C-alpha cells in the first residue's frame, strides 16, 4: 500500500496544527505505526489527549484515497513529514504540518536564504511601494520570498518577487486547489510556473477563517527571518511575527509615522526588540556570511536587474479600498489594457525541488567589492540606461518646466552647475522635476515609466546628484 495514504489519514484524523502529532510520531515512529495502533496502545501514550482516540481508531482509508486521487488528477504534490525533501526548518517548529500539499516547485530551502514578507491587508500607498521594493530587491539577490498571498502586503510581495524573475512561495490559508482571494488568481498561476504554492489543507476543503492564523506558523517556519512591512495594532501579520519569535527566527519591521494607524504594529515591534529595516541591505548583511556562495547583494547596484521594476501596478487595490471603507477607485488605464485570458493552468506534475543557479554574469567572490570594483559598475550603469518608450502625456498631468526654464513666480534651487558627464536628456529632465519637489509617483505621471525612472534615480544617486528623503521624495545635492 502507498505509505502516503497513512500520512493523509493521519492529517485528517488530527486536523491542522495539531500539538499531538510529534507526540504520536515519537511513540509509534511512523504514520503506519500510528494507523495500526489499537485502543490500548493509544491509551498507553500518556501525553495524547484522550479526545483524539476515537478519530485515531477510525481506520477507514476511503477519504484518504479520495484526496490522493484528486491530487493526482490536479497535479498536486504531497510531501509527508517523512519525506527527505520536507523542509528541515519546518521540522523544528512546535506544531509542524503532518504533510504539505503543493503545486509548482519547492525551491532549495536548505541552501538558500528565505525571508517572509508580510503585512496588513489595508495597506497604504507607502506600504505598497515599500513591500514591492523590498520583495523585488530580495528576489534580485537570490533570496526566496515567502508570503501568504493575501490581499495587501502579501500580494504585493509576491508580485515584486515575480516581476524580478526570482523565486517566491505562497503558503495558503485555503485548500491547495482554491486560491484565496480570487483577485490573486493571476499571481497563483505565475507562482505555479515560477515558484511554489503550499497548503496543509487538501483539495476541496472548505476555507475557514481560523485557517489563516494557523498557516502563519508555516510562513515563519520556512524562513530564517520575517519582515513585517506594515501592520496595525490588530493586524494578522503580528501573529506571523509572534510565531517567528517563538521559533527563534529573526523578526524585522519597517518603521513609519507614529500617527499612521497602519504603522502602530510595526513601530511597537521595533520598540519590543525587532530589527528596524529601511532598506534591503539591512536584512542581507545579517545573512551574507552564511549564504555567500548563493547570495548576490551586489545585484542591487546593477540597473540591468531592474528593467522589469514597476511598483505602479494596483494589485488588489480596489479590494484594499473596500477593506478600509473607502470608495472603490475607477479602473486605471493600465489595467484596462490588460487582455482577459483564461488563467486556469492545466494539470501538471509538481516537483519537490527545482535547482536555481546564480547568473553566470555574477561570479562568486571571496572578498567584498572595493572602490576600484564599483567604478566600472557605475560606468556600466551609465551605458545601459534604457531609452524611455514614447508615451502619451495624461491630460491632467502636471507639466514641469524644462531644466533651463524654472517655473514662473517661484524661486527654486538651481540644478548643480557642474553635472557629471554622460547624463541623458531624461536624467536631466528628472533633475528638473526633483528640483520642483516632485515625488516618485508624480514623476511617473509625467510620462516616464517607473522602471526607467528607478534606473535614472539609482544612477543619479550613485554619481552624487541627488539623495533620497523620507516619504519617497528626493533633493538635489
């Protein structure tokens, strides 16, 4: 008989997040041993709650067989606790899953850095941009990004990692074949191709509200550290932080305005001892020595890795506004251009692991980069700034004055007289908008793609023309 049947039976008998699973496994050694145990043998296990004995005495395997058949039909993989590819970090938590159902691929968790990026469903614009940026940059450096695919910060974290071409894994609070919410079906489909989707709930299981707090222990358990991007005082993301702390993992939080309700939870975490994070490097420096063969922090300084960066997408934004009690915003012109296609993926065999290697253009290094190393990198960045695609100016977009024509009636700081050689017209145009105090989003409305603007700003910072201010604004140096 397929041993997987015994694991499915045990998972159904105990239910998710059972604190008695390890007790039984230690006593009977295998799932089959637990299945074959009679009433006396179960009663001899003193640490077992007697109320579970009736469930464990029901030896009918029909339900387990139905789940197994459905998984095979849908291309869903099953990873029991006994499987060598079951993530070791999950074995170490207090209530590990009896088994995992998954679609897509499970990355090489033992040898790669994995960071959970989570936060509130009612994210603010600042939280949306911060979550996207951190997830994108983590993925660019070779870090596995783990989240819960919920509306808000979770969804934007997956979107950032996917846009970067990195690996990201979603831990569902719903059945493996029923992605929740429906708005993230696009992300779910991409995850199956580019990463993985995990759940301890079998196909066809009805979603319950208490499933979501339960799955947070798995999100934290898969990762070396958990980053809370934005969280209010009662946010479910704080449950993930609590689980990470209980598991002995690092907890990171992004600080914010004390008057912002969406930042109360993260600010309190920092006061309680969580590591404050304002940029991706704050996380990477903690793990760089442990994962130096596979971690690529130098990629953060290479604009070539940011050509797909676009944090202007409104992933689930209407749902967020409804969650926060706001009026739903009209669909953006960008979303109107996206064609409607059938995103239901065909059944396919899921694989436990897919090896991913570092880009060949980034050789391994045994010593840190020096000033001599970074000089050619800066020159290369200047040569590879993409030309902006022709775009139509929005009808109501602000029209900044040209660099040589300051706005009438307003005395502004001049652009530095001595500009570095090799600046493009677009970069000089960006300097003029920064001189007028425009934010990143305001500059995007003037017709520059977010991906191009990010490259321009990165380069202008590298050559010392501008510096970043809190709140997503910039100033001339």
